[in-house]
């Protein structure tokens, strides 16, 4: 059993110990996992290169911890409850024994197709059990998984395949989301035309939609499975072997492949799951995130399975067939712990209480929130109407790069305040710094959030480009990991995350680089230049506002142009990056050195034009007047 903190006093003693003697603390936590060989050293690190090594000299396999070790104690317990998109279709209950067998078979499918330890396998699949099975099958044989959210476009997928030099893709013949069916095999085919490293595409028959197969490359999962043995020895992994790559957006144009290594990630995902959610043996736990995001990796698949929990995997969306779906699923599967995103809460709140009423939510004990700051109104609605006033809310702040939850209340243990992620978890040493990198000591301060000491599941590198990792995260403030978030520490020492301070926007909990969206917009032939900023959006948290300069030689009606730009972005990145507002402008506010003054564009997008600040350094200040006048018409 993973160690669990049960009181606020215990939290403080664990926290103090973790700061005073981090190596001892993390060695103790690691003791509750199964190792083929224990570590020689707990931690070696420097943040200059950066180089971070946890549990050096040890051997283990994360799937033995997620699966094998539970076989004797809970082999017949449900590991995964799969709830399909279509509510009339039966849910699946997969026991630990069955999951073990399915993972071993899938691992053998990979092996039989030439996949070896260290190879990169891309998973582009709907939220079906085989997605979790695929992730674990890779881990079983030491292949590095790169899950790409199945809402990304063919060109986004191709970029990720090429960057990782993936040799195999796992996909399906189709997918459902609400009342839409998606031709994901078609998207994969389009991507593979541009991804020469991929030799095999293993296709799950699931939607039964007709697909075309490329001879010698595409094969059916079920045909391979029929040939695969159900026994697959787990590959002994060294602590710093890569477990997975997950692409995320930063302030530059190209998404980066965040690399997590296996031992530290395992210990941290398992430890934080048990503690943040105060998981009790037998609890049914539901995280609504897609496995294509880090939340799905750490707290739908790995964290719960490491703890022997029953984890719900939901294929659908919160509003299909109607806005009561979440509450119906909670009632149906008697969910005890529910983890979702503020954007979902706000959207469901908007449909009205009639969708909540009449559902038995009495099984709920703990509520969680992740992905973006939760505003007070949504917090209270969640607390009062879903938690009926008695379920603690754990507002969990963390990132793809951190691998696991960093700042969050331990549910029911840490006293909460709406909109505060509260206190750092044991082992996490946050600091707030000012612009110059000076640490802001004491309480009642606001600055940029950094972490000054390593934790086991932190990013190790960005795939194929270590210098990028150093520059992005470890060079802004010497000797510290910089998160990119602004943060306030109040008089009680509680942390409140204020949002990104870099050129990253957070749309419905999805990270998007403004440069990435601009690059996509610029692909449209009529576009000369563009600038993208975020603006407050009632449901999404932030919306995407694009200022676009068009070629006047292309005679096009502006509404047609706008819809074409939206279609271009959707094609290049995926529907999640579609601009909410597009303003066609004659010029952009640039300084004499050619830098776009985004501060001004942000103000315009927010509708706050009363105080645009100093515009005297602009090359052409009249540009701003045009933009302000045009904004009223958007
Ligand atoms: C886990 C995840 C990370 C960024 C992060 C921050 C924002 C996430 C938050 C939150 C306030 C929370 N964020 N959780 N902001 N309160 N509880 O979402 O990872 O997709 O990498 O996004 O999301 O801005 O820097 P990722």
C-alpha cells in the first residue's frame, strides 16, 4: 500500500521531512512499490544542464506495479469500467486479471511486429479500453509511448510522428464523440503519407466503418491478437529509461515532446493519487480527461492502477445525449471520486440545475478540478450542487512537464479556499520570483512561479532537443524550474495560480501556443500576417482572438475569409485551436524593432480600451486607432 497522509498535522510533518531530508522521504515512498532491484542512489541532480536522476541503479517495470502485483490480492476486482459514448450500449467491466492478459497480448502484438525497448510507438485512438491497454503494452516491453489526442489533425499527428521518429502507430477504424463519428483511420493515413519512419499501423476494429488498408503497412489488431500469446514477461527497466513522450504547446511555434522517465514518474503518480484524492481501497474513481493529455496519463491510467483502484474511462462528452450525462454516469457506476475540468463545470452549469436534479450523487466523496484556474462561481456550483456541500474540492495545479499534481489540497485534509490550489504537496518546493529573478520571501506576495528542488516525476528533457528543455524551463531563472505561470501567495501562505505569463493560452484547459495558432492562420493564402491573443471566455476560460492582416489583392468577402481561416486552423492543428474571434486589420501594433506589442492586442481583445498604456514606442500609433475602431464590429 502506498503511504497515505490522514490529517493536516501529518501533512505538515511529511512536508517538513520532505524538505529537510528529501532523499530519505522519497526513498520511504518508493519502498511501497515493487522493484526488481532497489536503487543505489536516490537523487543526483543539477538544474544547469539540467540533469535529474532518481532511484539510480534500480530496476523495475511500471506495469508490474500496475497489474501483476494486484493479481493475487485483487485479480477479480474491476480495474477499468468503460462507459461508451452511446448510453444504450453496455458498459464494460475489466478485471485486473483480464487487463493483465490484454496488456500481455498487446505487448506481444508489438513484439511480433518488431517493436523493441526504446522504440517509439504512437497511439492515436478513441477513448476505448484498448487505448489504456496500448499504453501499458508499450510500458511492458519498454517501448516509449507517445499518445496523440485523437482530435488533432493529420498534420499535427505527422509532426509528432516525425519528431519522435515513431515506427508503429496504434489506431482504430473509427471513433465516436457525441453524435459525430470520426474517420480516424483516414486521418492516420493522411499523416502517414508524410511520416516515413512509420512501418506499421495496427488498426483496432471498433466502429466497423469501412477503411482502406495499405498492403504491407496496415494490419488488424484482432488478427494479430489471435496469434499473440497471453504471457509476456515485463522488461526490466532502468530508472531513467524513457516511459513516454507527450507533446505540449509552449511559447514557440512547434509543440515540444516532454519526456518522462519511468521510476520517478511511477513513484510520484502513485503517491500523489493516493494522497490528493485520499483514495480508499474499493473506491470507484472517475477522471474525465482524455488519455491524450497528461491528466489522462497520470490520473486515469497510471496513478489509479498503481493503487489498485477501479478507474472509469468515458468515451463520450458531457453533453451527449444531454447535459445530464456526467451525473448519470456517476449514479450508474456509484463513483466516489470525480475529477474534471472547470470548463466542463461551467458549461454544465450553463444548462441549468434541472439536468443535475433527480440523479443520485450520494456516492460522491471527493471532487477534483484540473487544467485551469477554477473561478469562484464554478467552485461554489460544483461544491453545492454536485458535492451537496459535503465533498471537499481538490483544485490541483500541475503541468505536462511536472508529470503529477504539485500544488493541491489533500481532499478533506487541507482546509480549502475557493480558487486556491492551497499548499504544495510533500516534496514540492515552490518559490515566487520577481522579474529580476529575486525570490519573494514571506506571504502576501505575487510573482512568477518556480520550483527550486527536483521532484521524482519532473520533465527530463524535450525529445531530441535537450537545449530546448534547458532554455524553456531552466534558463529564465538560474537554478530553478520555471513553470510559466503567475501566482499569488496570500497571507496564510496559500497559493493561487493566476494563469500563464508567457505566450501560452489555455482554452478549455488545453494549452495552445499563440505562435502555433498564428503559424496555422498564416498558411491561408490570403493572410499576410497575424497575431493571436487570449481573452476571457465564460465557458472556455480563455478564447482565441486573432488579428489578421490580409492581402488586399485577394478579393474575398470577409465572412468567407474568416470561415476559411477557421477551417485552415482546424485542418492544420485540429478543431480545438479554432479562433473564436477574427478581426481583419490593416496593420499590427509593432515597435520600431518589429516586435508586436501583444499587451495592446490583449487589452483590445478583453474590451478594455480605456487604458492602452504607452503607445509612443510604436512605429505607427495610428494602427491602434484602426484596431480599436474595428474591434467594435467583431
Ligand atoms: C495538468 C495540466 C498546464 C497549465 C498550467 C496552468 C494551467 C492547470 C491548473 C492550472 C490553475 C489549476 N493549470 N491546472 N491553472 N489552476 N488547478 O493541465 O497540464 O495541459 O500541461 O497545462 O494549465 O497554466 O501551466 P497542461
